[in-house]
């Protein structure tokens, strides 16, 4: 598993405030991508021909034109489904039709892929698959909204499931083609997964400790007017997608040769998980009329 490219998104926006007259904000905000990472991994039994060709094309293009990284960053930020504009930006330098030659077979799969254009060989690359890991965040508020009279307090107990289970983390590692040398005991499994995933993904999250946590927060309205209160926490999401070249308008000229008349690509989702981490809630509030209705 080798890191190739990184695209930085944006930090999570501020939690939504109440609307006019105490109108409640949405329970959850839209997912906001914080970063995208592109990894090159060894093919698995489920890797398709389009996966191998897409990776080989980008490897060859990167050797011929270092400026392709800018276009790859656009592809990283593209939607999960077919994105023609981003796909075209990456593969615009490929002379068509393009031929993929599969060679050096092992265990029924090619280990090398040669790329040829109309005027000859463009390059050759090891068979691999490109994986995109997307780190996203969003706000989620506790429901219902709370109304406190002047000078009053309220103790609120929040219960959340934090972290990922060992099984979820194993699926994450598998989707990234990671070979993990794990101990047979539970502690060894957790340690091996956390060390490998944190090192590869660059995220300091305890991937393998999923637990139910309760946290009591006391809210006090120290003003002389009635106020509405919201409690917010941050949701996290990690998703893994594979890049594949579309097989439309292509044809096989032999057992080891595929000709592409057009080239498009798309992301297919391999794995996704949503989770929270232990943290104090973020509080928003607004002054309202005593007769305000929730």
C-alpha cells in the first residue's frame, strides 16, 4: 500500500445557530470532506479489469506528465458516481484508441499492464488498484431542543457509541489491501489494527475501541430571559472507493488485450463507516419569548 496523492478540503464549519424566533436548525448538517487520499494497493480477487487499467493509465500518465497531479486532485474531489468532467481532465492526454496489454500472469491474474496508443507504446506499470480514502465530518444535534427559564439549570445525560469495532476496522484494512500481522489475542488485534491504520491513513483515531459512553452535562441559564439550548457533537465518516475505467466502447482483441475507444472513469464504494469520538458537546442558544413553543 503506497500513498500517491493528497487533497485537502476544508475545516468543519461552525455549528448551525437557531433561526429567527428560535426556529430549530437541522438535526444533522451535510457531510463536509476534510481530506482525500489516494493509495495504490495490490489487486485482490474482486478487482476488475477496469480497476487495473485505470491505475495503469494514471501510472503511465504520471511518468509522462508530472503536471497530471493537478488533474488527479480534481478526480479525488469528484463525486462517487461517474464524473465526466474530472475523468476527462485526467485522461485527456491519452491518445485514442488506447490498448491495454495484460502480461506476466500469476495465479490467474496479470501482474504487468502495458499501455499503447495509436503511435506506439506509452508505458508499462505493475498491476494495481487505486483507492480513495475520504475523511468527512458533520454536526449532529441532540433532540429535542431544551428551554430553560431564567436562573434555572438542567442536567442532561448524553449517550453515544464511539469508535469503530474490530470487525469494522478489519473490513477497512481489507478494503485498502492491507496485510496485517495480528496477534491471536484481542489486545494484539486492536494494537495491530490501530498501529497500521493510523500510520497508513495519518489519522489519530482509536479505530478498534467501540463502546457506549454516557456523559452528563449541566446547562445553566444565567440570564434574565428564557433561552433555547442545543447540544451538538461531531460525526466522522471514512469511506474507501476504487477507481475503475469504464468498459463502454471497448472491445477485447484477444485474451490479453483490451482496446478502449473512449476513456471514462468512476469511483465505486468499497467500504464506509460513520462514528463519533469522545468530546464535550458544543452548545448553541438563543433568547426567546416566555411563550415560545418548541
